[in-house]
C-alpha cells in the first residue's frame, strides 16, 4: 500500500483490510522478521509497563481475557470465550476458552486469572491499578471467572482487553527468584524463555538498549488461515536504532524488514520506492500543548494565560493546517475533539475546532486587555526538530496578536517535572490512548484530581462532576451525552492549544505481509508472513 493512497482520515476497516492475508495457499511459514525500533523496552511486564516501547510489546508476549475488534470499536473474547455483565453492572462473568496454554505448554487456569487480576489491581505494585479500582474481588471455579465490583464500571470490559490485565502464569511467576514482586518480574524479564505468557511469542533474548528477540509460541491458541497455529513466522528480532536516518538506511539496504516512526519528511521518498510499502496507520495519537491556567505563574507574577479569552485567542491565531504542512508534510489532520482523537470512542466531531481566524483572535486579546508584547514561554524538547518547527511557526503566528513567544529548551524529564509543578506557561506534549475507552484520556486531560488536568491547573466543577458520573453510568446513550457535555465545556475553556492528530508512519519491506500497528500503538506480529 502506498502512502499516497492512504489518507489519514481513512476508515479503519480500509486500513486493516489492506493487510489481510489473501488466501491460505499464499501464506508462507517460517523466517525471522527484523524490526528497527526507535527505542528499546525496559520491562515488558503487564503491570509495570509504563512507557510506549514497553506497553506496545505486551500483546505479543501475553494474552488478555478480551481483545478489541480489528477496527477498535468493540470487544471480543480472547482467553475468555464468552463474557456477561449482570443487570446491575456489578458482576462480570467470563468463561475461559478450552485448551489455552502458556508458551511452555502448561494450561491457563482460573487460578492464573485470579493471580493476574489481583496483581494488576494492587495499588502497591504497578501504576495502572487505579484502572481496576471498581473491582472488589476476583474468583474462579475451574474456568468460570467472576469479577465482583464495588460499583458499576462502564469501562471495565475495555480494561480486560488492556495490556495491564494480561494473564501471567502464577506458577512461573512465583517460582522466579526475588523477594518482592518487582524483583521477580525483573528476574523473569532478564532470563526470558517460555512459560510466563500465552501470547503469540515469548521473549527469547534481551540486551538493554541494543536488541530484543521474540520466538514463536508453539502453543498459541489462534489458528492461521492455513489451519495451523499462529504465528506464521519463527520469530522477531528487534534492533534499537534511535537515529531516524539510520533506521531508514538499514531498511533501504535490506538489513531490516520494518522501520517505525519514519520522519514525515521522508514519507514521500519511501513511498516512491517500489520495494517498500510506506504505511500511515490510523492512530489515537494527538499533539497538543497544555496551557498554565493558574492566576499566578510559579514566580508569583500575573499569568496572562489565566484569562480564557487569551487561551481562545492563541487557538484562533494558530493555523493548524500550516503546522501540519510544516511538521507532518501534510500527513495529519487538526484535532476535532478537544480531549481525544477522532478514533477514540465517544469523540465528538467539533471541527473546525478553533479554525484559523486571526481577526477573532485580535478581538479576544483586545477584550482581555492583553498588553502588546506580552512575553509567553513555550517549553520545548531540546533536540526535537518537530518542536523547533512548532516554536518558529507559533512565534510568527502569535506576533500579530501581541504575544512575544520565547523558547525554553529542556529534556523530557525536566519537561515532565515542570508540568507536574506548574512551572511553565505552555509546553509541547502528546498522547496515545492505552485503553479502548475515552475515560483514560479524558481523565488525564480534563479531570482535575487525576493530574490537575494534564498539569494545566484547570479545575472545572461541572466537568469533574460529569466525569465522575460517567464512571458508573452503564446506559450507553447517557454516557455518550456526558462525554459530549465534557467536550463542549473543555473546548470553551481551552486549557490546551489544540493542534493535530498524526498517524503512525511505518515503512515495511515488500516481502512482508500482515503487519499491523493498531490505533493504540500496539505492534501486531501474529499475522505476519515473509516472502522468502
């Protein structure tokens, strides 16, 4: 598939359909896929994975009870062949699929499910326990699993299809060396080998910061189109190559089969190469900038961005289409919902969301009494070409409305620290959904108790109340209306500079078929075959 033929707004079914294996006769088995990654994994443990390079690998090593459908809009059974929610929404009953095994051939049991979910919801362990806060107990009677809830949770089924609830072998985990859960997890990851998970592969090699290897799980329960167990390939070798140009060079030289995070400036070039399929996978990735809404800056001086009219003005003064052209070479689209991507469930299309209108921007800053030449600092990532481009563009765009934009370049850790402390005016940021439900991203960006509304300090009682009500609302129509109201409130308050959505740019050798990166970012290798 050529990039020119794959518009970013393409329906998910079209994008997924392009990677379907044609017929059973066409499937070739065997071979090892070589994959060039932009960053390496540190710990691919379902409950401790907290970086995208870790999270996106979990699904290859571990299976969940449920999983999203191919287009990401619904859920189907995975390790669980069926599930049911009680009328009061406080009990979820699941039945394990017969014969499912871990990668060492041992059976997946109800005891493993209880162990894994209790581990996942333990607030003293991983950072994702809060996603399962509604659970009061998990029990098993053979392969029949019962999850009891303190209160109804409309997002719980989505959580059971999320990386942190993946099922691990209780026996393998408890046998690992180490006095604590963290020590056992680290020992298992360092050792590798079959037995811990039931995904399509198991970890067979790892060198921190350099490489990682997966080997096909011979006991994986899913069947290929040829009637034999998936995956088709023998394994995946990952090379960690942070430099964009080097990843591209190794792909074009035939040293790797797939290179991820292709710079958008190189997309057209690779699209023209007949030996490469340049893919723009639809994603839930949004690029935005949190705005400090507090009355005072960290140094005690008045904050001009505390006035929502100024925040609205900078949104109107930002030509999003121009930014997309400069940064993404046109391979993106403006945000249409203020708190989530257009691919996220319950997103409301509010486009144009602060469409470019310089005159309206000027009127708003005049109404707010903004002094000409007011200095605003944009905190960016040092060494980021995209951030440098964004700063230069915004500096020019905002000058006509009286804002003198200055840059502050920091590393990623410092930017995160400034976000948490409120020591910023506005800074670059991005998001990719981890959960097939809007509660995660909406809670992160707008719900004050989660993280002070992504560090902006914006605290709206109506928004907070709607979010809390939506967390127990089991009526789909009522919940959709609650999210619609939240999006309207958030858009009007403008605690962010709403910028754009981007696809995942992945270049794939023509000899590779069946590779997919989902809208949540997960790398899916189980259907890959190689023309050898």
